[in-house]
C-alpha cells in the first residue's frame, strides 16, 4: 500500500478546552479504516500535568460491524489498566477503560491502545464512530471531569471497478487516459483484484488509501502504471448500459516533430508517458500502417498515450514526438504476449559533428529543408557551419537535401532545440 495521507489526531472536544482526550490510528498515519482489516487506535490525554490516572467510557459504531479485538497498555503499567466490554446501547458497542498509577505521576500520558476488526461487508463511504463519555482524570489528589467528544474515521469498503473506466464516470474515453497518466507518475499502489480481468464487467476490490486511484488500476495488479492504458484502449468506447462512444479522436497534426521512435516488428500495443522539459507537453503521433488506433491526452507538461496496431499491419511505422521529453516511460506488448521497454531514440544516430554535410560546400549552395511529413519548409543559401543552421531553423527535426558541384544528391537528418544547439545524422549519398 502507498500511504501518503498526512498524520492527524482526532480532537474529541472543542479547541477551547485545554484538558482533553485525543484519539488516532496507532498502526498507520491515516484517517480511515478498511473493511475486512484489523486496526489499532491509541488514546492519549492532553493538558494534564502530574496525572495519576485516566478513565472513560468508549462507545463505537456500527456495533454489528466494528468488533473489539484486544488491547495493550500505553504509559501505565498493564496491572493498572482495566478494559471491560459493556452492553450495546442505541446501535453503539461499549468499552469501559481505566488506567491508574499509585506511585508515578505522568504528563499527558497515553492511556491505552485498542484493537478492532471491521467486517468485510462494511459499506464504503460510511463512518466508524468513536465517542468518549464520562471521561475523568486524576491530577494530584483532584478528580477532574473531561468533556465528551466524538471522532469519525471514513470506511473504505469494497467498490466495483469497470476495467478501463479509470475515473469511474461510466464511460471509457480519453479522460481515463489522463487519469491513469496522473496516478502512474505518482506511483500509486493498493489492493489487487482477485480474480482480475480486463473484460467490461464490474469487479469488486477494496478501496485504496486514495479511493479515486482504485479505479485507475485497470488490469487489477495493485499498481497504476502505463500498462493500464492498454485496458483503456481495449475497452475504448464502452459505457455502462448500452451503446458505444465514437472512435478515439485523431491525433493533432504535428508539423515539426523532433524525436523519432521506430516500433519493433512484433509490436502489438504501445503505452507510455512523455513529460516535457518546459511548460508544454510534447505531442505524440503515429505515422505508418493504416488501421492503428491511438488515444493521447496532453495535460500541462505531460502526454499520456496508448496505441493499438492491427494484426495485419505489415509496416509498423514510427512514433514522432514534437519535442524531446525530459521523462520517458513507455512499453510495448509484443505479439508473443510479453511487455518490453520502448527506448527513446534519436533520429539516424544523431551526432554533433561541426559540419552539417560531411564535407565543405561552396558558400551559397542551395539546401532544401523538409519536415518529416514531406513538406518543403524552405530553401536556404548557406555555408557549412552549424551555427548557421541553429540560427535559421526552429526547434524540430528536418531532412536536408542538396547537390554537390559534381551533381551528387545528398540527404541528411538534423535535429535542433531552438536554442542554438544542433545535431546531425549521417549524410547519405543518393544516385
């Protein structure tokens, strides 16, 4: 489990009262309890100097689902602690607790630790309630009455997950891609589903520490990761009830992609997250065989995407990103059924040679500049110095085409970052 919630004490009386009892989870720093699990609470005092004893009646509910399972002493000797169960009253179960020391006074002592079990069928979203009644403290030779109070813990029960509906709105669409991307970057984990399936039907699982992340675990393995995107793609367009949604939206056209990723020949599915270096997330677009389905969502500096390739695809094609990501986490599912990392690639083994052309060209030689979509961007009259390219071209990946004085045609990929840096692929001579 991934416990990321802040530690908080349950204050059981008004803040204006200095002498009080406090209650917290003693086993985990959270303010909820989970159906089917044991948990421990600690009761301590506050505002009590030279305290020789504390006692109270504790009511807790729901009585039929919240069961007392044992206790251990706090700062008082076990022989000086009394814990007894009383008769249920008004839907509440009852514990009477008293702890005393005859020789050693204490300052704000922890009184006792109590253990409970919450029934597996406890309803999600309900509350486990604890009430202090008839609370007293023995300070020096004075018996002081402490005010009543109440603490409630949210119950995390069993919820139903529809695989692919990561935001639990009843529809599998691009918004679910965004939710998975957010939780996957945070590394959220929780309970596994058992048995787990990716089929479109409700599947029970106990709610996680962060309840909304429970639905983002689409494959049921107990963690939100990029592979859950494949389940969104598998069930894309389905909704509870009847009917289908429209097909996934087409990707935005990217005129100046900056990074090329060649897909392996046995690719079946691709899922991943690309995080930009600046304020804007890089676009992700598939270029290649027809029939592919691609769903992508850009949020702030992060793009989350999923791509499915048809079985009959012969030429898989490539992924293109509009900018070099600072963080890249992508995997692909092979046709053999195993997941493998998809590395980030630079086009054509880009290097940093000073010459763009592997040899000097006469000043003023015309060089045609094309985008990766085949659009002619410009014709430059330029020298062979890299600083000229860095100054003339915006950030992106380009194909340069030129002819030598002898009539030979050459092509070369280049990449620029828009800030003066530039890298070159290997120049290729063509007949």
